[in-house]
C-alpha cells in the first residue's frame, strides 16, 4: 500500500493529517521514477513496480480470528494486490518480520513466516529477502511487493464517460470483521474473504491488454473511498449506483459493507463505454469465472456521489472507506 | 537488512532458528534474481538493489535516548547502509510507518516521518512511497532501500590471503547503548555514533572502483559476527588482530565493544594484499578524511579467530555479534 492510499479522501483526515503533510513535502520526481508517491505502487525505470504494506497484529489481523499462517499469507495477498492494481506481474516479495521473544511465540512466528513463504510461492513469486527482529507487541510484517509492468495501470488515466467496473463481490471481509467484533459466528465464506484475499494479478493484466482499462486500483479501503482516489487522481467525479453493487452473496453482508468495507482486494477499473454490449465483460467472465460488474460512471466534477437503492439523484458521499486511524480500527482495541 | 544477516553465525541461534529454517526452505533463484537471500541486499536484473530493514521503538531505539526525528533518520541511515554494503548508489526509500493513535503521539509521529524524509533527501535519495498505519505499541518503520549497482559487492568474493579492512572507528554505538542502560551520562561523540549512522555509500563504491574490493559488508551486527558472515560466504577463515582494531577514540569504549558492538555501520572489505604499501589505503584516507584500517586476513579454514592483545596464536571466537534476539536486545526491556 502506498502512503496516501490509507488516507481518508472523502472526510476529515483526523490527527494523522500532520504526518501525511510531511510526505507531501517530499521530493519524489527524478528521471528514474516513472510513477511517484500517490498511486498503488511506485514505478522505477524501466518497468519495476514496488509497493510496501504493513500488517500488524491487533490492527490488521487478530490471532483469535485467524491462524498465524493465515495472517502471514493474508499480508502477502494484500501487498501483492497493490501490484495487481498496477497491472504488474509479480517477481517476489521481501518480508520484514518481527515477533515477540519466548517459547510461546516461536511456533506462531514460524507459522507466520511459513504462511508468508508459501503464499508468495503459491502466487508464483520468490521470497527475495527480508528482516527478522524482535517485536515488543505481537507479530508484524512489512511486505515489499516487487513486480514488473511495461504499461502500468494508474489511478489517473480515466476519462469522462468511462464506466467503472468491479471484479468479484464486495463486503465479505468487512462483514466477517463485524461478526467477529460482535462475538457472532462467522460463516466460512465470509471468513475466507477476510483470511484469504486473492490478488487479481492476471485479471488486471487482462483488463489492460484486452479491455482497454484506462485507470484502476485495488479495493483495500472500500469502494467509496477507493473510487474517491480514482476520482481525485483523474480529476473527475465518480457516480456509484447502489442497486448495481456486487454485494457478497450472503444475507449477513450489508450494502454499507459492500460500499465502505475494506480489504476485499477486488479491482476497480475504468473502461471506455460499452464493455457489456461489445463483449469485453462477457469475455472476462468466461476467462476468469469471476463476476465483472458495472457499478458507476465517471463524469466532470469531483468527489464521489451515490445513487441510492431504487434510483434518484446522486448524493455526495462524505464518509471515507477503511481508514486505519478511524472507526473500524478503533473498534479493534 | 537482509534476513540471514541478523542471525548468529558463530553461536547458538536460539529459539528463532525455527523461523530462519523456514526461510532456508524458500525458493529464491530465477533469471531475474542476480543475488538472492543471503547477502546484504537482493539484486534484481539488471542492476536493482533492494533491502528492507525494520526499526522498532523499544527494540532498535528508545525515545528516552534519542528524539523521534533522530530515530527516523537513524532507521534510514541503517537501511541505506545495506546499499553501501553492496557498493550501490541510492535511488530512494519506501517507508512503512506505524504510530500509536492519540494526540500525544501525533507530533512524535510527524517528527519521526520528517526525520525519515529529511535523511533520505540529505543522502540524495527520494521518498518513493510507503505506508502509514496505526501501531499498538510505539513507533516503528520498515525502510525499503532502493539502489543500483552495476558491480555489486558481495560477501562471497574474498580469496585466501586477502586482507580485511575497516572504515572509520568501531564500538562507539555499543558504548552509547551500554551507558544509557547503566543510567550513566553519554558523551556526545558516542551518542552521535548511535544516533546518526553514516552509510558509507561513496566509500564503498570507491573501494570497488579504485581499491579492487572483492567482498564487503556493513558492520551492523558487530565486527566479529559480520566477519563471520564474510568467512562463511567466502568459504574461508577470518583472523582478526585485537591490537589493530580501530576502536572509537573515547576512553569509555572497550575492546569488547569494538569487536562485538553492533550498529556502527562502517564497512568491512576484503582487499588483495598490500593496500598499505601500494598506496590504496592512503588514497582512501586522503579522499574521504576517514580512517581505513587493516584488521586481519582471510585464509583457508572456517569461522573467525582472534589474535588477543599483545599477540600469540589466534583463538576461535564463539560469540556472535549484535543478535536481535539475544543479549543486548534482552537488556533493553
């Protein structure tokens, strides 16, 4: 996850605006940097894509929700999803791990590391390096995802009239988190959406190569928030239609979770109009056996607006997505 | 710091051997990976050098020792030192930062981030990206150092008869940590060695280009431990001579600290014999106004042995350097 991606574009940024302000003061342009801070990943000449993504116990995962090996695998999936968001191929990852000292933690840490290694290799990548140190508080890993993209898919390439499409289903991961927090049983399908995110690497490359995707990102902050990132980067307004959202097909999942829930790690892409009628969407679905759903459009303006269920005029959305310093995270302590 | 660099090559690895074992099972070779896990950094074709290095409050630094901006700058210096160890030029860093929520922490976190940014820019690099999230316990950053090296300086290139040379002085950072732990006043010069490590980027490139450096690394784990890394990677034995060690010129610094103290971030390089008599060492000192000291030799065999003060036969060293799961770190809690 790139630095600005965790901010709250649609609402007040809170106390951490001060920190983000520091980043804005940084120089980030040179002939070697093709895509600087501000997209899902950084691109260095000629085609190297780099992203870094922290996963901390108690903030991003809890060991009473998932097993240590799942937590490691999930961190890799989430980090590699940023490469998918750039239309990149995976080369591998570097993993900086910290674990508490003591015999209780050693097997957990070993499982965490094995989960990281196995997930990287399962995705066809290599464990390229890392760091291993002691943690004062729980497991943590920073996963550096390394990939290559000759034609990076940016957030900024959308044009007015483009249609917005989403892969897969939304809201499952957020529903799982809510049920855990409520102490309720978590259905396996929702647990899986949280525990085993699937970076859409091949799907993104296909959408660039065969569907003319002009802008894209991965839904880590929630559809509303991430659509706001694309709107801001492309200098346009996003109109989302509530009735069209591909809500995770489970009765527990709310529209709210489909709209604002983070960490589904599906793709949001802007395609030129007509992908349904000209067969691009059908070709995608056949190729990947995965839904591809039109959820809105881009037009002149700014911000994100929602057409409520049943229709009507679009209403501006003011709430952000999965902000790591706000609501959902606060609930985790 | 690359994963295996934090292990203890000369002594028992402790409970975290299990974790390291997981890494050894990882695939790490492909046509794109020129230098895999096991050196100071990873090298990807054609010339990209990547390293990742965690710095955690309470483990790698304490805010009653140094200021938050110094802690951020130190983390960058330590991470970039791994690029120096590869003879690389710095492109920039990605910084994944976590900070506790709350108004008390916001200014500390902003200073930490500013220290990171300013240090990167002071070293001529760019802040390329990062992540920002909430921490359950203190400040932490994972710094991903990105560089380029056409001729990477590995740990494995030394030959029998090569001489070992060290830049600068050793033991200052370890002495500062000891004095803090004892509650004693810390002299400014020693505090500076801990707080403001200087990655020897230009020095390493010069040693490769003008002094024929055949192997090298940065002294983050302590001379004895890091010499052991080079010995193991090069398939040789290292003989260190206690009387020659360039101990930090302060009466508080012990021989023990010069030999085993970590985090001085000076260079250890293997040069073909005769660098003193043929003028290579003198040229380095004149160019950089920095000591370059012959501390030992490499010969057939394995491990590290020390000629004690006053001379005599070399005696095998069995204790490791700065192991993040052992002695010095344990003392920090």
